[in-house]
C-alpha cells in the first residue's frame, strides 16, 4: 500500500482502515460537540429572556388591575356625589313647589280670585 494513498491517512487518523469518510464523520461529530454547548447557552439565554418578559407582563397586568380598581372607586365616588346633588335639587324643588302651592291656597282663601 502506498503511504500517499487516502486510505492510509484515514487509517493513521483513527487506527482503522476506512478512509476519508471516517475523518469527515469524526470532524462533523467534533463540530457538533462544539455547537451543542453554544446551542444550550442560546436556549438558556432565550428561556431567561422569556421568563423575564413573562414576569414583566405579570407586573404590568397587576398594575393595570389596580389602576382599573382605582378608576372604579373614583366612578363610584362621582356617582355618590351626583346622587347627593340630585337629592338636594329634588328637595329644593319640592320645597319651592310646596311654597308655591301654599301661596296659591292662601290667595284663594282670601278671595283673591280674579273675576
């Protein structure tokens, strides 16, 4: 066998006869072995990014819920004020109406009807 033959180089590399195919396979495995930790680091980094985004979304949602609850309380307070104002307006109008009705009765009782 000629020492410059491709099979000889393959057999020196891995201790077996088989040629260049074994070398390429081993090189591919070596590259995969180097890629695997990088892929894992990227996946871990992406998981960290996703986890932080989920935590941020949760905080935003909690804040939004608290803001909505506060708005509901403010609306309830405004309604209470409006109801009180309306009750006062109704009371004043009723009082004016009663005064007007009693003034008209007094005028009629005194004979102040126009002829």
